C-alpha cells in the first residue's frame, strides 16, 4: 500500500469533494482553496489522500477531467482554476505523462495545468463534507448528482457504491 496525496481544482470544491469522496481507495478529501507554489492567488480545490494500490493517479486524473469543464476557459476560471497540484518533481513528471495520454480522449484542448502545490486554506467546518451531510439540498441535486451519476456510468469500477446507494434508485 502506497499512500499518496494530490490536489485537484476545476469546479466548485463542493462538487469536487463529493466526486473524490465517492471513490474506492480515497482515504481523505480536504476541501478549500489551493495556490500554486509561485503565486499567492487561491482557487477552489481539494486535496485527495489515496491508496494508489487501489486507485491509481491516472484514474483520479481521468475522473477529474471528466467531472469538470476541463476544456472550457470560462469567465470563472480564476476562481475555478483547472489544475492538478503536485507535491514533488516525481509526481509532476507522472502527472504530465498521464495528462498527455488522457488528452487524446477529448475532442477539444484540455486547459488543465500541472502545478506545484503552494498552500492550502481549509473551508469553514460547516461547509466540509457538503454533499454527504445533506445530499437532498437543491445544489446537490442540481449540480453534484449529475457528476456522481456520470461517475457511476463511466467509472463504475472505481466507485464506492455503498456511499451512492441513494442515487442508484434514480438510475
């Protein structure tokens, strides 16, 4: 068992947190804001601690690309930077190689960047585990559930279905 840590940014951190918290092999998801090493501008993001013998980085990155607008350079991109935040040169090299392979699956250009992790600010306690504390909230039903349903369809081997039983009734 090799425990690793990676950061992901791209959409709202409530959505991103729910996606990664729903996967087998993910040990912890910490939601808040991340900045890259050479800057002090924070964007919504999560850190993910995972067991790469259960879920490899490539699977996590592929899920990340499909569950946020990884090809769209929209007006909210500064707040929702499309990024993979790495903690070492080795992780950076691996993430770049993975991203190069995954780009071939998309018709449009991927705008996701591989960035060195700089700092993290955790969200307020009442916003943590946002989805799983009340999945019936309108925001959860309208924005997070569609991402989780995509996860169940496209990445069923990686999904912890015990956590998503309430959605299987809708399928």
